[in-house]
C-alpha cells in the first residue's frame, strides 16, 4: 500500500513540474485592425498615382505582453516636403513604421538599414538578429538614402527587455499598398527563450 502511495505521489509531482520554456500568450484580432494615412488615390498626368491627403497620420499602440503598458506603436504617415518642381509627385512622402515605446523594445531589421525583417512561418526569432528601436514597412522619402516598400503577409520579430531580462515575440501583419492590417501577435513569457514566427504553443 505504501509503495502505491509513493508511486502516486511521484507521478503527481512529475506532472506538476513547470515547463522550462515558459508559456506563449497569443492575441488575435477579430475583426483585424486596418491602419492607413491615405484616403484617396488620384491619377494625374504628371505621375502614375498620388496618395492623399498630403498631411495625415494614424497610429495604433500594442501591449504585447499584456501588462497594461504599451510596448510598440505602428504609425502610418503622409506629409508634403518640397524636393522637386519638375516632378511634383515626389514631394508627397509616405511612411509606415513600427517603433519601440522605450529604449528596451526592439524590432528585427533586415541588414544595416532600418527596414523590417519579414520572417517566414516557423522561422526562429533570436538574439543574433539585427535589432533596432524602430523599423519601416514603407519609407518613400526623397530626402533619404534608402527606401522601403514591403508587401504581403509577414511575421515581424520583436524583443523587449524588462528588469534585465529579454523576451521574444512575433507580430503577424499584412501590408497592402499604403495600408497595414494587424492580424495577431504572441510572446513567450520565459526570459531568454526564443520563439518561432507564428508559434502558439
């Protein structure tokens, strides 16, 4: 009888052992959130199309780890900046960017430029990525040395640090022209443990 009790207790304590990988918390949006700074596309003789209004912005805040403090924002921005009289459409600038809301929140970037790295499903998001406090999905600005214009569905790698501990997350979005559609995001609550793009358990 004592042996049976000991075996039962052993199985109980083994079953209660906590996972060393932590838990993944997923947030899905129904309906999905659409974000843009563009209301109208106008066709003009001087250029293929012009996205208006000239001065507009739209922002969403994201609390990835659900602690009541926003971690990142995504902003769509349109503005007028005169750079050319002969090519008037180049004076209308556009950007869509994601930013960490403090110095400890980071976005994985592609190469040495501040362009969002698009992860494929199941691709590992880890510490060896190039990390920046901000990155662009779109950057159409005649005054800069680089441009960006990602398209389609993609996963974005995120990292945030709290009390000297690092946590990894993914954000699933779709970009269509001047619009960002936010579909879902997730983070792993175990410090230092990586996460795969789209991973939910």
